[in-house]
């Protein structure tokens, strides 16, 4: 029996997760994420898959995030004809993410095409969309959904089981038993204890090998419990000032976490009930998916809401805004309010209109609740720039900026190690590190060796490891 492991993505980087087990010539893929980065490089890396999609027999999808699921339509387009195994919440969220991506790609394409016609001297390259909406739907036909802790067989002779990753709704870590009895685990994206709504990361059965993510391998987060305290303080401030709180937030998970935390603060009588607007059609769709997957909820959510027949995401002072007419009406709203809108990094979407409306009033608050990449408006806001440009026009940044550091869906290195220590590690031969930048992976490697893990290797793109 020859078993090999290698990766074609998320090697010394955080996007494009694609891992492979070659089991006597049969290929099992784990995740099929999109590379994200500079336009030209990501287009090239995403378009040309360095492996034969037809040769992949079966796929396991750990969770719906775009950097794990976004290249599924390309895989199917290139001839993949196997099953995609995932939890049913992952399948449902993946559908939203893939369709949204097709839509964004089409918009981008039209925008660049128009620009290149207008400024031919710039010699811009126009890249076709990698897939359209019709193609984005095709992977959904391959899904076989399995709940947590139900054994399934992605290949003959291979037994797999999903465990809670504590990362986003539906996210799983995977434990595999391969022919010959070897056990390997994939962390997917490892979440954190205490995140609202979803259960904490589970402990996996004993493993010989573990493929572990290291996104925050060199960082320590504030405890998630702080998020409620910090939000409560902002809500009181806005109430006293009769002003607005604007929150650019990712539509999946972060938006629902915010709603959940505010709802519980209200239930406990710790904050006044300010009007809350969830202004993003995608966030509305994503929240609907949360509502139909109570099987993913943690004990607290079941106790507080499900068992007493209360909707965690619906209450009297929250409005979900779909149409752009309704969205514009929020501008006329007088008095204190909370506006949660996309995009998460304030690069596009309705949050821009709200920023224009409120950014120059020092009484208003802009809350930063997520990672802001370089060269995004969100980063400029987080860094408290004096002036920012929105739709090409300069605005003075006078609103108060509040950074809430407690929000993160990834474990930091101390949380990763605490999670690992709960396992039976007697059989563990090696940990493979993926999904992180150099400094993070190198620090995590040192920390893991420090607690006595016998071998820890940072996975290089395409490098083949024999497992035995
Ligand atoms: Zn993720």
C-alpha cells in the first residue's frame, strides 16, 4: 500500500487550499479553494490547475469559505466527476459563495473591459471570468452531505468522519482511516472556543499524521468574551450621542455573530434596543441558512433560543434590508441606529453609501470587526487616515474608529496548542503545516516542537510525502 500526501495550494500562503491523498493511485482531494491576490497572478494560478481534475476520484470539503471552495466550479469544468463530501450547512453556504463569486467576476470583467476601451494606452489585460453563474451551480450536483460524527466512505476502504471545527457554520475537521489502518487528520480552518452560535472545536480520534492550519501561528487574540463588552460600550455611546454605529462586516458568520451578540446583550438588559439594519441581500440569504441549520448550534444557542422557540436572528428592533430603495431610506433615519453592511473590508457594496453619509460626523462610530487587508478602504479606516476616497471623492474621516480585536474565526497559536493538547498524541508521527504565511508557520513550528511533537514540517507546494 503506497500512500502519499501533497498540496497544490495554501502552502506558505493563506488561500487556494488544495490537498491530496494518493492512495495506491486513487486520488482523494481535500478542499478546492481559490487563490486570491494580485489580479494577474491569481488568474494564472486559478485557471491552470497543475493536476488532472479527471483523475481526482473524490473530494472532501471542510467548509464553505471561498479560499477552500471557490475553485470547485473550475475543477468540475475540467472534468472532475466524483462526489463532494461536506456537511449540509457547508453545502448551502458554498452555494451562496460560488454564485456571489460568479457575479463579482462578471462585474470585474465588464469594469476592466470598459476601462481598457477608454484608456487603450494603458494596455490593460482583460481576463475572462473563471466561471459564470451557470458553471458556479454545477458543483452542487456533486454534493453528498454528511453530518458531524457520522462515518462515511469517500473512497472504497477509506473511512472518514467530520468533527466540529468551531470556525464557521458547517465547518469541519476531518479524521480519516486509510487502508492498512493509518489515520490522518485535516484541521481545515481551526476555530476557537467560545465563538457565538457554533460549537467549540472537537477532539479527533488518535492520528498518525495531522495537516494543520497556521493562519495566526504567531498571534494571540483577545478572548471572544470581550466582544460583547466592547460592543455594549459602543451601543451606549451611540445612544447617548444619538448617533450611528456603522459596521462593515463579512456577510457570512461575522454578521450573524454580531446579531447574536447584540440580541443576547438586549436579552440580558445590558444595552438599549437601538434600531439595527442588516443592509446586504447576501447577508439576508446567509442568515436564512443559519436559521435552517440548528443542528450546528452550540448548547447555549439551543438553550437561550431554540428550546424556548425564539429566533436568535429575528427580534423587534432588527430590520433586514434587501431592496436598494429600502437601503437608501436608511439615510433618512433620524436618531441612534446600528447599520451592519457589506463588504467586510469596505471595498464595495452598500457600506460605501452609508460611509459617505456618516463618515464626516465625529459623533458617529465606525466599528472594525474583521481583518482588513492592505490597500483596502477598510485598512485606511482602521489606520485612522485623515481623509479617504469613496467613489473617487475625498471625505474627511471624522467619525470615531473603534477596533474590536476579539473577533476572529481562527485559533491563535496558544489556542491551537491548547486544542492539540486535548488529544491522544501517542501515535502522532508528524504534523504538516499549511495555510499560513512564513512567519506564522515558523513560529507555530517552534511552538509545536516545544511541546514535544516529534516532527513538524512546513508543506512546500507540490512536495510529495510518503506516509507509512
Ligand atoms: Zn475558513
